[in-house]
C-alpha cells in the first residue's frame, strides 16, 4: 500500500467543554483547551484515546474566561490574550493576539495531516518570520531555513551541523511581524521541525513519527514572557546549592585518590578559586555503578571529608547501565526488584557499555526510580551531594537500540520509540529525588547529558563531548543560549573542549567566556594533555585566575539570577534574541554568539584568530565593564581582543551586586556587598536574592530578598525593605556609582559624601619572557564614586543632584 498525505477533514461534530471544545473532524479526535489565557493546548489523534506524556507538563488547566462564538463556517474563542479562530471545513486553526494580529496559523492546504502513523502540523510562514530555541541545536540563532530532528543521541565529537544531539526540547519561539509566540510540541517520539528548509518557504512544520498531534500554543508580549509562560507549563529550575555556581574541575579521570588531593592542593596553593572536583568512571570498580575501586579509592568517605575541609565538593559520575554480574549487589537487587528494561517476551534487555554487558534501569517506572533512590544511599552515606548522569540517551556500544524493547512509561507500557527521548530526563529525576530524600534538607546538585522538556526541574545540563576548537567554543555558547530560551537555564559546556587538545590561547578565551556561563566546568578526555588552569603556562594561568576570581566576585549577582530562573524561568545567559529580538542585526555574524548575563552584562565571545573583533552593541548605552568607557549601542564596533581580553559591557541602568574574591563559595566573604550602578536616563529594576545556599530553609521563608529600583531620570535609587527572615551574610553595602556626574547625594534624606576610587575587576597580567610585542592589559575603572553604609533590613533611598 502506498501511503499518501491525509489532512484532517471537516468538523463533523463537537461539544463545548470547560476551557474549550472537543469533537471529531474527518474521523479524527480533536480537543482544544486553554490552560491559561495565554496557553492553548491542541490535540488531534487517529485513536480513540489521546496519547499522554505524564512527565513534562506540570501546570494543570486554570480557570480561564473565554468568549466563544459559533457560525456556520467557524468557531471563535477569545481569552484576554488570544483569539483563536477555528475554520470548520476543513478544520484549520488561526491564533491571533488580542489586537487581531495573526501569530500562527495552519497551512490552508495541509494543516494537521497524517502520513501513515506520522502526524505533522503545517503552518504558514510569514516572509520575515524568525524562529528561536528548540533547545540543544547547533546552527545559527535564527532557525529559519533549517530543519531538525529530536532523538537523543550520543553525539561524540559533535559539530555545528550535528543533529540530533543529546537532549530534546521540542519547544520553539516564533516571531511573526515582530510579535512573539511559542509552540511546545509535547510528543516524546522522534520529532521533526522544519522552519522553511527545502520547500521554498511554502510552510514550516513540526511532526512526529508516531503518537498524537499534541502541542501548546503560547502567547507572550515579549520573548521573555513566552519563555516564562513555557516555564509555568513545564516547570522551572531548582535553586541549586551555591557551591555548584563555583568553578568546577573535571577530567576523565582523576585517580587514584592522591591525584585528586594534588589537584585540590594545587588550586589552593596557586590561589585559583574552585568549588568542585569530579570523579569520572575510573573511580568505580570495573566501571560498576555504586562501587568505589578499593585500590584507587580505599577511603572514599575520608577523601570527601578531607576535600570538604578544603572547601571542595566531590561530584561522581553515574551511568544507567548496570553490569549483569550475579554477586554484584546492585545487579542482584535490581533483578530481585524487577526494575530492568525488558523485551516484549519478558526477557531483560542487555547491551554493552562501560561496565561490559549491562541491564538498564527503567526510570519511567516509579519502582525503578525508587530503587535507584535507595541505591544512592551508597554515595550519600559517604558524604556525596553531587551526581553527574551520563550515557543516558541511553547510549551503548553500537548505539542502535532495538525499538521493540519496552518501558513502563508511568504504567502505559511503551516501546523505545516513545520512551528514548525521556529516558535521561527520568534518570536524572530519579537521581535528584533520591539524593534529595537521602540528604536530609540539603540541596543536591545533579548534572545530566540527555533530557527532555521538563528536565530543568531536576538538573543542570552540559552539552556533552565537544571538540577543542574555536568554532566549537562558539557553538557551545549558542547551545547554552538556546537552552536558556527553551526553559533550561542552567547549562554549560566542557571548557577547553572534551575531544582533542586546546591551544593555550583557546583555553584562555574559553575559560574567560565560561566565567559568565551558568555552569562553569573544565573537562577533557582520557589520554589527552592536562587541562587544569595551570597546565597551559604561566600567562594562561594568570588569565584563568583573573577570570575565575571574577566569577567569585559575580557570585551575588549570579545567585540572584539563579533565583530568577527558579522563580520565573528566566534564562541566566540571554541570547540577544531575548531582549532585542526585533533588531535584525542580532541574527547576523558574531552577534549570534553574544549574550547578556541577566539583563545587564553583555558578553561578546571572540576566537583565537581574532586580535580585533567586530562586535555588536544592541540599542542603549554600554559601559566597558573593565574600563568604564561609554559606548552608544545600536551599532557594530571593532575592539581589540588579545588573548586576555573578553569584551564585556554593562548596560546603562545596570544594577550589579558583587562581592570580594573568595577561594570557594564555602569561605566567608568580607561581609561587604558591592552594589555597582551604571548611570543612564532609564528606569531599571533588579531583584537581589540571598539565602544559606545549601538547604531548603528558603522554602520556609528563610531568605533575604531586596527589590532594587533605579531611576536615572528622577535621580533615585531604592533598595526596598528586606523580604524574608534570613540574615544577610553582608553587614555593609558599598555603593559604586559608575558614570554619575552628580556631586551632591542624600541617603534617606541626609546628605552624604561619596569618595572617588579607581577600581580593577581584573588584575594586571604580568609581563612574561620572551616579552610579547604588545603591552599587557591593565584595566582600570577610574573615578568610581563609592560609599559604604550598613546593610540593614530597612529601605534605603539614595537621591542625587
Ligand atoms: C562520556 C561523557 C564524558 C565522560 C566519558 C567517560 O563520553 O560525555 O564527559 O568523561 O563518557 O565517563
């Protein structure tokens, strides 16, 4: 039989339901349901019951007030934010905003169609429609003209064109005639997205190999709002332990234990701050999960305690494959609990991976997750709080897992086809939940390679086995930026590249840019050169120390951004498309790699081939973060970028809390919170957030939250009264005014005097022998006005003239 396209037909009948309607069109079930006034779910199926993904969406439908109208040709549903027009014959949807502007509509010819079991939704393309996000995908910032597949894959040594990668997040943001919207295609099978690739712009589409058409249309007035709405739907990231915001050193693998001690001691001796050291697969006995090799690591508990005393946390790797070796406790208990993935005939699926022949835990079953959670006690009893989940696409030698194997899929029983994309997500969920349960109110840190929409609720993500190259460094930055627009704010890449070897200059630049990434870790493969910050010569060591020091200075700002991510789903690294999406310049050249940390710090990555780089400053005024030099935005700029230079700019109106350099987040600061303000005739706001950084007590109100409002037109700054009952670790607030011409100041109505200081955020680099041709950078922000006042819980008002 030859399959041909079969588009959904005419609405035969329908009934109004709470929040929408459901019915039959061309013998296909369909349902349209508003979840909020900004989110509408569309389902269409060839089957009697709709397919459900119980793992991703956490928002139940809310009460929405809907104005519904019916004519012979169409049905219209209006909420406060969306007008949905449904054509009856054939069934076609058109979403408009409340001004009647079309945001997204079905292609008139094909709309929702099937080709055998494959369902696809074809959408019209407007001439300049821009597409953003879709998670961990290479390519340019604007996805227009490209197509992508979601099928979690072990993409060793991936490049810009490799697709699919490790993680699937079938959510994208479109911008049509300047208006943003989002589409989350909630189907865990292999899915395809085509944004006008190879069809002369006839249409865009998304489709799946099997399962239903099941998507959520999201309206937002801005790109940020679409991201926040999506975060309401699929959940936000955890507030992780603060130590996981520090610098992390990894390699495949540090062993035996004395090598780990040497690495830790060297960080402290060289005064290079760091918080975490990783143990990769060699810590285990024959790569078996839930074991420590007795010769290499005779006393894991002692190791963790000693490192803890030096302010280091240890994170261990954990893969899903369990060696099929009777007598190995984990294996025996897994068999007894019957939690391994099986063939349809009931025999256990076996494949080869690091520990040799292995079974795979079924994390899609509650029993599987609970079992895993109990096994984790092996680590938590030894004092471990950090877990790194790898190979969870799942990966095994040969890679091509037979599609017939079966998973519980929360009681639904589903094949590998439907389950693969959520497997890693459920593994790290089990890890997170297990660790949380064992850790007695302490926050665990979890890191995963594979994932699906919703994985942000349980874990940070790293982008897998990247290559040591300039383009790969930029690719990593774009991946993190894209993940941030896809509701996954906490991610990072292997600094220096996992595969291959970085030249010293590349390592220095990579580390500098990663200073501003949410997850900051150096990692490299087995049998390659050493890759610690001191392994690339003295000059790179100084540059690395400088930027890592900066990372720790940024900690109060970073932690506040992690709070905003947790609270609202805000990305931590914001592609320029988050705030400047209607500026066409951001979709060209290097601007596609640029991002802001939060709203305020613009970071422009540069490569080793660039002694001068053309960067783009979006609209507004920008202060060079290291010299205070002021630039007008909305234009390109040529900047000198020697090895030690990373172009970073603070936006006018920026509110950036900093602290002094510490060697680990576990070290006490000097107690002075440094609030940096950059003058502009603008009105801005930043939330400052602080808590103990390690427990869940913040859920009981033990936090310190201050809303900070800056108004450059009215010449006022307000630090609102503290919310929450946590006593800040800072006793003083040192206000730093950049670019302020005023010279008369009042705090809470009383006249005060600011001092004038010259500041250095980066220390000067010493000259090295043989002397390079050029003078070394010596950055100074001159004439910064400063004043230190007590940091009480009361409101602080500053005015100037
Ligand atoms: C995978 C991981 C890598 C790890 C290695 C050994 O390749 O992506 O980070 O070092 O396995 O465990």
